[in-house]
């Protein structure tokens, strides 16, 4: 009985075990069927989705507007080609294939990849900016054939600048951040401003990049987006520039047929209405990643198109500097506007004879007529009475020494010498005879066009030395907010008789029998001063005549209008244009454009080119600030610079 009962219990347990095993295997079979048949597509996708990739979404840079709301610099869509090393089995093969298919220089692509080798392998390396549709199509075809699974094509915003390189040096250009620029919100591969407004206001303009996290299969194809953080566009920035005045100035230079620079200001507050530097370059070449050939051509060009002549070029100011000397003599109380000097064609100082440009002499000159006729002897005399330190003092007060403080990068200091400066620079004392050359803007005086624009604006507005600036307002998302310059304008308390004499004399330069008649506009009371300056001494010119250098004189024209309530002031600098008065028509065109806009009239067109007036045998160019030095015994002439 006991053994039968035991067998029955054992059989029952075995039956339960058998059913348990059967149910377990049945459940497994159903599970496998469900996983492998019902959810086959889902788990096949999950098996293939063995990579995630984070793609940067480049933020559009802020749009630049002119003072009237016209778009100056904006963005456009562009296609980039990148290599993702994380998915690359043979990086050299990928580099060679991408270069072959896209028509790129393989060494250039290799250098780009090498430059970014320290970055995480999952981060795409952009090897081609602004790819053409043909390039993208060819690369995409290879991706479909699984030959380039490690190549990514993306659409990104890219900078678009005006055609004809308008205001190139003002806007500047953008490019990939250098090692020195990385940090403070700038990551490797970021596109940042490299010069001009783009550089100075980069933080405002660059915005914040976004990101998109995607799942990709083993072939690098995107399966789906997991997360996306949209980019934040850069701030909209309004510049002080007037597009029409900028174009008028640049058209004026091209019409005249010479290079140079122009800086046009509102003398009431220092807003820059136009800033020109020619020859220029096309910033669009940099936006898409400048090629080595174009970069080399820009850097080896003897005309230096990358140099911003307005703030980086330094030149002798010639006779425009006589405004500074006149101001210094009047403000120091050494002379009155009625002070007269007889000009017989030259004068002796410190045992040497310095000639005037008019060989027969101007006769008896007072201050107003000396400015009008640009009489060298009159200003030799004032310079000798003042001494170089007082000249330096007033040049600094008028904004013609040091930097102007303009909100553009790499501004050079203007130099007006002093006794302390020479002692520190050379260890030698200043000789009084050197002041004679300085008094007419030659010798060791070297200034930027921007500083001359500040000088004439200070004289125009009655003594307020403004700080030129190119930014006017910023849109932080709630509309335009005016930007106030950080630099405070300095006030020079001119004597009334000083301003009267200066304004009268400068008005006579343009409207009487002076050298600036080509800037005359009926009813506008344009006032100004021409200047022509040697780039090398007469003796140096003879020695270098076969050097291949351009040794022709530079020409200047500083101006403001109207005389009694100036609204516009500035400088036209003609590089090697030989005559200062040739800049006057450019100023005239800009002034006429300004007032046409103010009064709602059609914009003016340029007059036909007028050939330069030949210089008569009996006189040198009437606004030339050439120091011709003869020994006291009046021997053979020689020149100093």
C-alpha cells in the first residue's frame, strides 16, 4: 500500500512538472513568435539603430541695416559637406574619394581634417562650404551606393554681402574661429567675425547655435530625430551708415579713376555716414571659405586691398594741416585773424630758404586769405612762432594725434611730433628748423583719414571733438534700442574770432578763388581745404625713379557743409592722385546726395570727368604742401620730406 501511494504521488508530481515544462516552452514559443514575427520590423530597426549623432544647427548671424532700415548684410542658405570620423572605416579612402567626387584638392581636405583631429570623433568636420548642387548630387549618389556612409550634407545659413564689394572694410568678413578665438561661448568650428563690424560686434551678431540629436544606422543614414534645440539668430544691428552716401562716395572714386579713402561724418554726433577704402576685396569670398589662391592673391597684391586705409593708412596731411596751425596760433593768442605776413615766394628760417608753392609769391596775406590761397610762407611763419609742442597740443585737441576711438578693429595712431616724442624715439633733441616742415603738414606728421575727418568735424561744429562710431541701434527682441558711444565727446572752447576766421577762410577755399572750387554747390556754402603731399622727398624721388614704386603725390580734401550749421563733414583721400583738388568732386557728389535725400529729391548723377587743370610753369600745384628748401644763398633747390 505504501509503495503504491508513493508511486501515485511521484506520478502526480511528474505530471505537474511535465505540464510546467510544456507551458514554459509554449510561452517561450509564443514569445519568440511575437518578438520575431509580430515585432520583427521594430526590432530590426532597433538592431540597425546602433548609433546616435548630434548635429550642430548653425545660428544665422544678425542682419545689418543702414540708418534708414535698408538691409546691408544678410544670410542665405548654403550646403556644407562634412566627414564623420566615427563612421569611417578608412579615413584616407574617404578623403581621397570626397576630393575626387567633389573636385577638391586632396591636400586641402587632408589639412582640414588634420586641423580638427583633436575633436571628438562623432563631431562632423566640414570639408566643403557652400557646395554646388552638382557636388552635392555626386556625393549623395556615392552615399546611396554605400561608398560614403561617413559623409553628411547639411543646409546652413551663410553670410551674404552687397555686390561690388560695397563697404567691404566697414563690414569686414567672417571665418572659422582660430585657436586664439575659441572660448567665451565660441567653440571649435564656430563662424565668427574676423574683421570690421563683423569682428567688433561678433557677440551681438553670432547668436546661439542649436543642436539636433538623431539616430543613424550602420550606414550613417538618419532614422529619426530624438531631440532638437533650435538655434537663436543673432541680434539685428542698425549701423550709422547711409547706403546711398556710401555708394555715392565709392562711385565717385571709381568715376575719378583713383584709389583712396573717404570718411564722412555727422559733425554733430560723430555718426559715420560713409567709410570707404579702395581698392577693396569681396567679403563673399571669405563667407564660403576662401581658397588658397584667392587668399594668396590678396596678400601679395601691391595695392594692399586688405588694408583699411581709412583707419590703418597713415600719410602726410599736406596743406590740410594748416587748419591745425592756424587754430593753434589763434587760440594761443600769438596772432589775430588780421595778422599779416608778406610772401615774396619764400622765406629764410634757421639759415635755409623755404619756398612757397607760388614762385612769384602771394604778397601781403592775412589769416583768411592765407587759408584760401594755401600760402606756405604764412604758415611757415606761424609754425616758427608756435614751436612743435604747441602744434602737437592743438593737433591732439582737434583729434589729429593718437587714435580717434572709432569702433573698428586695428586702428593706427596718427602721429604729430613733439620734442618729447623725438627724444624718446631717437634719443635726439628737436631742432627748430624741423618745425617749418611740420607747419605745412610734411616732415614727421603722419595721420589717418579718419583722424582728419574728426579734425574737420571739430572745426565745423564749433569745437566738439566727437568720437566716430558706426553702430546706431540694436534690436534685442523688443524693437530698436539706441546705442550710445562709450567715449564722451571733448569740448574745445574756441574763441569766436578763431571760428570766424577758420570758417571764412575755408569757405573762401571753395567759393572764392581757392583750390576747392570743384566742390562748390550753389546755396550750400560748402567749406573745405585741399592738400597735396609728397610721398618722398625730391632727392629721394630722383634716387628711386627706377625702383618701380609709385612716387606720385597724395591728394586730400577736407570739407563740411553748410558753413554756419554743418550737417555733414569729412575727408576724401586720393592715393597717388597727384592733386588734392581732384577729391573735391567726390565730396560734391556725396554732399549733393545727402541734401537730395534730406529734401526728398531724386539722387544726383555724376558729372562727366573733367581732366586735371595743367600746372602752369610759373607755379607748382597751388595746394601742394611741398617743402622746397634752398640754402640761404639760394642755390640749387632740394626737397625734404
